[in-house]
C-alpha cells in the first residue's frame, strides 16, 4: 500500500489474556472498512490469574508476536500501531516492567486500560451495532460484556447508559481461579452456580424496568452457533430457551466430553463451560426475555473507529461525558442526593473552569472531573453527617465510574470529599507534586461553586462571572436572603486565593418586590 493510501489507514493491537489480536482498517468515504484481522495465540492467563505476574518467558513470546505484527504492518505503510491491553496487563503486578520492556524491545507504547475504560470502548461499539434495534431505543436494556477477566454490566435507558458496574468475574479468570477445585470436585457445576449466585445477587437492578437483554464477549460466536441462532446484520439473535438447553447439556460434563461432543479443542471447551455459565446467569436480570441480542464486538473495533474518525476527540469526549454523568446521577439517586443542587453547582463549576482557563492551565478533560464531583459530593451524607466528607471520598474511591481511569476516579473522590484541604491526609500526600496541584486547582473551583448554593435553594439567578486584574467577580440577582451563601463563599474564597492568587468576590443584587 502506498503512503497516500496509508494516510487514512490505522492499526490497533490488543494484548489479551490468551491471544494477541491486530486489526487494520481504513476510512473510506466516512465509513470504517476492516482490511485485516489477525490473531496470535499466547497464554498469559496462568501468569496473570494464578501467579499475579507475567513471566519473562511469556514476555519473550509476547515480544516475538509483536515483531511479527510489525512486519505484517509494513505492507500497509503503518509504522506505529496503537497497542492496548485490558485485564491481561492490568492485573499483572509487574505490568510497569512489561510495558517498559515492550518499549525497549519492540518500540511500542502500550496503553493499559482500566476496566471502566475498556468497557466504555466496548459499549460505544455495542451501541453503534444496536442502532437499528427499535426495542433498545424505546425501552430499558441490560447489556453485558463477558470478557476474559471481568464482566462489564450496563443499563441503557433509551440508548443512554444510566448504570454501570465492572464485575471481576470473567470467563477465563473464573476458569483459572477455580481450576483446582474443578479437578477435585465431581459436582463442580453446583459449586460454580453457588459462586455465581453470590456475585450476581449483589447486583440490585430492581429499580430498572429491564425489557431487553444484550450479551456479548468471550465465546459468543461459538455459543450463537451451537444455539442455531440467526444473524441479522451484525447482531446474533439467540433464543433464551436454546441457551438454557445448551447450558443444561454441558453443566455436568468435563472439558474433554464437551470437546468431543462439539468438535472443539479442550481449551475452547473449558472456556465455553465457564462463559456459558455466566451468559446463562445474566438471564436472571431479565426473566421475561425471549431472545438475547448479541453483537460480536471487540476492543479493537471500538479503538480503531475513534482512531480514524475525523471528529474522534470530540465524539469520544461527548460519549464519555454523557454516560459518565448519567451513571453518576443514578448512583447519587441511590444515596438520596439533591440532584437539582448537584446539577446547579456543576454548572457553576464549569463556568468558573472555562472563565479561568488561562489561569489554571488544566486540560479541558478536567471539566468532567468537576461535574462528576458535583454529582456525587453528597453521597457521604447518607452514611454519616458527622464525617460526610471522608465518607464521600471513601464511597467514590471504590466506584467504577463509566469510562474513568482509577487515577481520574481518585481525582473525583479527592475533589468531592474536599480532601485537598488537608495536606496531612495520606491519600493527598501520596500524590506527586504535579497531581497535588491539579487536584488543588479543581478543589478550589469546586468549593467556590458549591458555596454558591449552600442552602440548596437555588437563590442566585442570572449568575455572571468575569476576571478583573487580581479578582474573580461573580455577580448575581436574588429575591432571597443569601447570608448563608455569602458566608460559605468567604470561607471557600480563602482556599481559592491560596491556590490561584485571585480574590473571589460575590456581588448579589436583590430584586425589589
């Protein structure tokens, strides 16, 4: 392929737990066309799920496979593919060493995605595949991606993702973690069912009127084939009764027996066994479903789409913002937070952020950190009014926020919990000096915004903000007593001035009734 053709061509390599996959695609008249898709078998599952680290022998195999992919890419004129990994490297204790060695040996920069980031890519592609399904657009849908090391679970309401969880129970991980037990127990399927029950019963989805079930991920093509499913466009339609029948037929069999019955390898049979248990377990969340929609999507499809799209950055930012905020507001509702107050201070915070962009020098993506902090900052009050800030921090720190890395979740927790005000706090002190500055800037903006609706009564109207030399002027109108807001504003202004060197001033013009 000539260099001109390569201009609209890209490649992405995914390092998985049992294979490395490479997809090459091209943008043609606004459409993404796949040119090549290659898989190279490599087993990292034993290293990751049993020992917790990737061995040097596995690292050498991984490096050799990447060399082969690099050679294949030369014919497309691609010298620098994007390399990503999810569970395979995320759960490896020595992932920093592995990433460093792949840079040294293969000159490849590997991006290790957190579970929430990986699933955000998957669900973006899944939503695109389901665009023609009217039932998904018009009602509540449970979607799940059953990966090798985890299950991403989301609720879509009219196409918007309003609930998200990343469950550490993937098909390959379940197989490896419980492998010894399976070898020593004749009634392993009963144990596996009980284990799954303990995991899935923790998911409280009773508040969602789920009408559709969308499942995809590991072994889905094989399961669809064994169930005799029809494929309409990119989507398999799997009959729930046939899935149950397939489950019943293998639940008490050994991997060897499954392999002989269906003409597959024992390795495939082992994965089919655990994957099928998870797929069948998901049916409990939508017992009335007659069929399961299953688009066979993968991470490489989603990543390469955003690599080639002319508006990739803005499209991805909009997708993340909309769904992360919707999920955060759902969580806030579970803690009985005041959503109107959260939305209002979120608006104030981003106005301040935009007005101060030449002062704070932060990346535009940090706007979302402020909005998420606004949505979730009252969660801790449900647990303890006395220690609500610390409780807020602890709650958010343990969350899976849709599309957010663990570092970004920590930033949300620190800002929402006002932890940056305490320089002796171990969580804040553990940050690098650069990270401390970022969090302090965001916290100063957030606390000032929060003070402007301290009473939760939306007293300030027609709020306008401006910069004047060393002051931040905030003008508003009100027909109510704003003494509480002005008092808290003065408190927040001191921290703001310490961070930015600017004096915030709140001027309220009272309406004459």
